[in-house]
């Protein structure tokens, strides 16, 4: 019996080691991936609930591998967040998004770009300075960028985060609370910080059915957001039923596979042009 236990432990242990060494391997490759321009940005449409017209696009990072597969951002971003390499990734993302926004403008789509920021970006004075240098004071270009941040990212080191968010907001950038409802939401946080938008987490949208708890949460969140002068985006909209219900509830914007998945910039532009005609 003890023998079996020992071999079970060995299996368990080697599984853990495998996981840990895979993470270490990713961590060691992040910097060179950045220097070699291995990352790619994909863009997912955010549309008006009312008429499905394009409002903006969320930039989502991709890390293609030589064998044609991708390492998912859910896997490598948390690893990047363990060191300052995340700050360099965020700066790269911002640069890439500026270029791609120019291409959108050239195609007749002067839309907002949403960029995901990490807790470490919000806590880093240099990131704010970088934005200042890149965009200058309160530029009309900055107004076209929205930073998506989670509640937990804002809550760690609140005073510092608040200072940085205020300074960033003064430059013209807006903030959207990502994955709203999944963290420890605090109403005072919404009042204290310069927040312009709330993004309802897709878990609520996907489970929403008339009369259930998720439905009530979505309805109350839309009400709350509007009471705070914030707009609301629903993410993870996958069906016509969900889309229509969100429109009924007064949700301002929608995003999800029902409209489009995240696509490379050229395809995102083509898809949006086709949608605009049809
Ligand atoms: P997120 O910010 O919550 O992004 C939404 C995720 O939901 C994306 O996954 C998107 O592809 C996926 N999604 C969109 N519509 C639907 C839908 O209708 N149904 C379902 N089931 N999923 C949908 P993705 O691209 O794999 O990104 C995962 C997470 O990685 C993001 O979650 C974000 O936290 C992080 N991430 C992605 N790009 C970046 C980035 O450039 N910087 C940072 N710091 N984090 C990023
Ligand atoms: Ca997001
Ligand atoms: Ca989200
Ligand atoms: Ca998320």
C-alpha cells in the first residue's frame, strides 16, 4: 500500500514539476519574444446595442508558435505579470494599437481601441510617463483609447493606482472596469476612481435567462452603471436571444462571438466593412 502511495505521489509530483517547468520555459522566452516581434494583436468588435454599428475594438494579444499553434494569453499574461516584462508588453501593445488604429481610420473607421492593462501597469509611474511622452498632454488621440482594468488590479495599492489613473485620465484616456462582478466589487472604488465604463463579465451574460439570478445581476449592473454616469458593455454575447435581451435592458454596447471573434487587423477591417453594408 505504501508503495502504491509512493508511486502515486511520484506521478503527482512529476505532473507539478512539468507544469512548473513549462511556466519557467514561458517566462524565459517572453523577453526574446518581445524583442523578436513574435506577438500579434487581434481585434474584436464592440458594437452599439441599438443598431449593431461598430463602436470600438478590443485588442487581444496572441503569441503564435513556429508549429502554427498559439500560446493563450490566459496562460502567458499571468506569467508576464510576475515581473516587469508585463510593462514592456503593455508598451508594445500600445504602440501596435496606435499603428492599427491608423489603418482603421484609413478604412473609414475612426473607432475606439480598448487595451487591457495589468495591476503592475497601474502601479508603475513609468507607464504613465511613457503615455505622457507618447501622446502629449490631453490629445484627441488619447481620447480614442480605453484601458480595461479589473477590480482586483485597481484594489492592490489603491492610493498609487488612483494617482496614476487620475494622471492618465487627465491625458484623455478612459477606463473601463473589466470582468465586472467577478471580483470584490466595491462601490466606493467606482466613486473614487476615474471610471467611464463597466464591462459585465461574460459568465453572467452566458447564463442569463429571464427571471434568474444572473439576469437580475445584469439588470442591476446596467442600472448602477448608468446611475454612476458610466456606459455598459456586455461581453460574451453569443446568441441573438442574449443580444436582444441586453438591448431591452438598456445595455449600451455588446461584444462576443455572435458579432465577431477577435481577428488580425486586416480581417477585422474587412469583417466590419461587410457588416456595415449588409
Ligand atoms: P478578457 O480581457 O476578459 O478578454 C475577453 C476574452 O473572451 C478574450 O479571450 C476573448 O477572445 C474571449 N471572448 C470574446 N467573445 C467571447 C464569446 O462570445 N464567448 C467566449 N466564450 N469568449 C469570448 P482571450 O483573447 O483568450 O484573452 C484572455 C485574457 O487574456 C483576456 O481576458 C485578458 O485578461 C488577457 N489579455 C488578452 N490580451 C491582453 C493584453 O494585450 N494585455 C493584457 N494585460 N492582458 C491581455
Ligand atoms: Ca478585457
Ligand atoms: Ca473581460
Ligand atoms: Ca478576463
